[in-house]
């Protein structure tokens, strides 16, 4: 349990960041800045502000050695004798704020390096009608709800063996035919379409509604997928595996990957076991 005591200051700093980010989101000016992130996307003022909030709060934690943000090209050294490297996406799906859809912050907590096998814990916050936080550590996925200014523990999250929701990402005209046939096949089995374009709320819904499949495959325009391994894919992969489901790149567990660069992406499928096995069957011979 020593590690949980060590995790506590980190979790508290993430919770404090989340409360400040919620306030920042409720602002009028959500215009674009003159800056671009490492993926060449023009940053919203809000992206920069949320990145600063998290950097400020996590820098105060003595156990933080390095911070790597999706919004910044290079990682930042913090405390030389710190133990943890934090990879984070400060406000994923931020372009959805101006149409009042849910967005989120995602965190991976690593030791030694940003390889999937070095990730010790992961966390996300979803900013919607309510603010909720999910923390995965030591095989458990714990849900918290922001109430009266504090995050209260709600329950442990577990996935059913088979779900009902289908969240197909990526531009359909750029899907491989076998991927399109798989997605359509699930709809023909009665799965319901649940896709907002925000990774955090889309995956949160599958986790809390018992399961299903979220897919962001390799496409003709994005052959390595779109979602970032260190900041997005690995954190959610730990959460889905600990919740009793799976997370693969089509064939293998994404938690076996070693990114060449901190901003690398990967095709990714997150879901209940039934749906993950369906993906493996379809992708086995491609
Ligand atoms: P598409 C948001 O920009 C994001 O990075 C994820 O939050 C989301 O899952 C994905 O992109 C949506 O991408 O190509 O389906 O619009």
C-alpha cells in the first residue's frame, strides 16, 4: 500500500487541476491562439491555459520527475530526485467546448520512461453536466464525482463481457473495407451508435454503460491512427484492462507498445471482451 500513499499527492494535484480547469472552461473567450501544438493543430487559448494549470499543480508535487504534455513538443524536467513521469493531454477534444459538448483531461503516470510497461497508474477527468474522475491503479478502476467542491468516491467500474454501444472513430471514407464491414456488422447485431468526437466522454460512456467498442483504426489518411500512445491510448488501455475488458491495436495489446517518440500514435480498439475478440478475428488476416 506504500505506493497508494505515494500516489495520493499526485491524485490530489490532478483533482485540484480539474477544479481549476472546470472554472477555465466556463469562460467566454474560447478563441484560437497564434500557436500550434506538436501535431500542427492551432491551439485554443483554453488548451494553453489548461496546460499551464496542470503544469503548475503537478510541478508542486516532489515525486514528479518529468512532465510531458500533448500540447508541448518536448518533455519538461521538474524534480531531479522525483520518481514519476507524467504524460498528459490537458484538454482532449477542446474544439467541442464551443458547441457545449463534454471534454476531458487524460493522465498516464510512468516510472523510468514513457513505455507502456512503465505505466504505474492512469487517470482521466470528464467535464460534462457533472465533473467525474476515474483513477486506475493496482488492478482497480475507481470512479469519483465532484460534489460540493470535493471529489467523492462513488464506486469501482467493471465492464460486462459484452456491451451494446459502438463508437466508430475516424473518417468513414478512409476506413479499410474489412473495418467498415466489422463496424456495420455490430450495428446489424443491434449495437447503438454513441460517438461525440470526444475520446474521454465516448470511452467514459462505454465504461459506465457496461461495455461495447470504441475504435480508432489505421485509416488511409492516418495509417498510424490518430490517438497518441503516451497521453491517450496507454492511459485508457490500463483502465479498460483493469475494468475487465481489453485494449488492442487490432492484433496485440497496446500496453505492449514502446513509442519511438513521445508524440507517437497508434490504431486503438477499447472494449468489452466479446467486442475485442471480434476485432481480433477480423484483423487476424490483414
Ligand atoms: P475524428 C479529439 O480531437 C480527438 O483527439 C479525440 O478526442 C477523439 O476521439 C478523436 O480526436 C476524434 O477524431 O477523426 O473521429 O473526428
